[in-house]
């Protein structure tokens, strides 16, 4: 798991543990570039799920309110 010290829309500061490569190597060992890419991908997926969930909730709420009106 990535240890994030600071994050905003432009900057991501993480702890690089000793023994972890900075860049991708030919071995199948973890590296920081891959870890950060995975972190950002997971975060984007979570934001997409949240956005989709809110859209569905909003649509259902509008539909339910519409049915109550006579």
C-alpha cells in the first residue's frame, strides 16, 4: 500500500520505502512508478463509481418525486 503524505490536484507526495525500485525493472518486483499509477487508477475508478452512483441516486429521486405528483 502506498503511504501518501500529501495530495492535491497537482501534487502527490509519497514515501519511497527502502528496497523498492523507483522505476520499472525487468523483474516482476514492485516499483514506485507502478505503485503510483495503480493508486491513481484506483482513485479514478472510485471517483467514477461515486459519480455514477450519485447520478443514479439523483435520477431515481427525480423519478420518485415525479410519480408522487398528480
